[in-house]
């Protein structure tokens, strides 16, 4: 059975083709039935939770910590007799509500009757002391497989805090929504560490699930963490997220659908320049623009860059958040049409075009650093664009760290 739905209503997109009727672009998706992939949380509740009955847990999670039926892990753990001492949450809070970092160090959540602490307010030493009251720690958050996505930095922080202690870390694995894109971008170079945006020692796209990433970090860096990864069932790393048949719970406020999440992998680099990337619109990370951009010209020009997995539609939009808030911007809407691509190459070509075409485009600085350097994990990305180099030239300048990483990564893979 085949449904035809507007791209604006996409929930679990399976891109098998497209047709155009006027300005309405539609995609065809094949309906599927059944619960294919079982999350690490479901695996833990079914097969492992009984061994932890009566024990005191600290839970690292947020709104994405649900099972197939959207039951939250707090309720599921308690139903198995596991006591939840308190909850640690990453950026965006327990409900994924905050667009920026939650400024409150802790609060009592009356719905779940639990104290909630914000990880962004604590260092590893303080966290180690906080975790000392627990028998074990559970980490269950939907990741995006990107070094700049702050949840992987939260995992690293928790592992650093537990390194050398007797407390077990149980990581409930979840699919990598961008795993089908493989490994991409620069390995994090020394000097470009950023506590939340770039702290995990890996390429920009590290090509692992959160459970595999925990195995890798323990094996190579935090070697004295008592780690137990609860694997996914029936998962293949080349899967698109919709193929898992798991519901898409937006992992953060500006990734409302899977389509925006795929485009995000490239567009996030553009947080390093003075353009709006659609925050505060119905299509965050699918819109790129600024008040001085000509949308018709930009759409035509980007279509000639050879980015075969994308289409570009001229648009005007008014963001209600972040850059150019409340101002009319011209730009494009980016449509992903299926297939594997390089997020770094896509971002490189679009940013190089923008900087060449619009003299008003500049790199954002945060103190002594350029924001894009933190995102990319290197200054080579920015400097190559400023020098007008082709992407192939930039790629040659990257160190051999990715080859070393791929060799090390192999022994930590589960799927």
C-alpha cells in the first residue's frame, strides 16, 4: 500500500521518489508494519532489569528515553523495582523544551517526582561525587552520531566522572539516525576542544551508535569505566531511521522530523557564519538565508554545485529565534532526496559559494576562536574556504587521524 503525503507533513520519511504539482512537492513512502528494531532500553527492561531490582540508579536521560510505545524510561525502571535516585539531563532539559541551555542547575519534577540536575552545570569531579550515592548509572538518550551534537559530550563527561570508580555504567543503545552516512569530516584536533560542542575525540561524523561510542571511548581513553552496553536487536548500521519502525521523538527542539535531521548534518556548519538556518521557523535547518540574499539566484546557483542528493527551493522566511530574529530573510529551502552524501563537502561548497557571492558574509568569532573551528574540530575547513580552494584540496589537507580512527573503531562495533 502506498501513501502520498506533503513534505510538510513528513513524519517517518522513506524517500523512494518525488513528484511536483505546482509549488507542492510530494514524496512517496512505502507503508510498513511491525516493530522491527528493539532499543537497548527495551532489551534492558525485558532481559536485564530483574538483576538490578532494589538497586539505586542515577538515570542520564531526557524526553527521547522512551520505548516503542512511548513509555518513558523513568516509569519503566520503576516498574521493575529499580529505585531512581535522581536524573541528569543534557542540553534542552528533561522535556526537550529549552532552545538554549537550561540555566537552572536543578529542579524537582513533580510529574515524575524526581530531582533533575542539568549536566551543563557540573564538571567531572563534582559529578563523580554526586554519582557516589548510586549503585549504578543508566545512560539512555537518542544521539545523532555527530561530534558537535552535545549529547555525545554528555556521555564523555559521565564516563570521565565514573572512570576508576566501582559504579557500573549501563548504556542502553539506540540507532544512529545518520549512521548510513558513515565517517566524515575532520578528527578533533588539539587546540579545538570545546566542552560541549567538540570534546569527543573522533571525526565530525563518527559512524557509531551511542553504545559503540561508549565502547570506543572506554577502550581508548577512559579505560577504567565499568561499562555494560545493552545492544539493539535486529539493527543494521546502514539503516535509515524510518526503517527501524521506531517513532521519531525529536531529539532536540530544532530537529522536528527525520528530514530536518539529515539536512542538519551539513547545515550545522553554517552556524559558524552570519546566516539564519531557520531556527524559529517550521523548517529549522532546512532554511538557509539572510536579509541580503536573493532567493531565486541562490536556488539556481546551489543547484549547479553538483550536490546530487539535494534540491533547492527559493523562499522568504522570518525566523523567530537566533540570527535575524523577526526579520525577513531571502534564501532556500533544502530538500533531501535520498542517498549517501558527505555533510562536510555539502557544507563546504555552500559556505564557499555564500562567502564568494555575498561580501556581507563573515565568520562568527567567540572570543579568540571562530565558531566554525569548534564545529569542524579544525581551522583547516575555514582557512581552505577563505583561500578559495576546492573541496578536494581541503580534503587532502586533513591529517591521517581518520584512518587511525577507522582502524581503532572497528573492534568496538556491534552491528
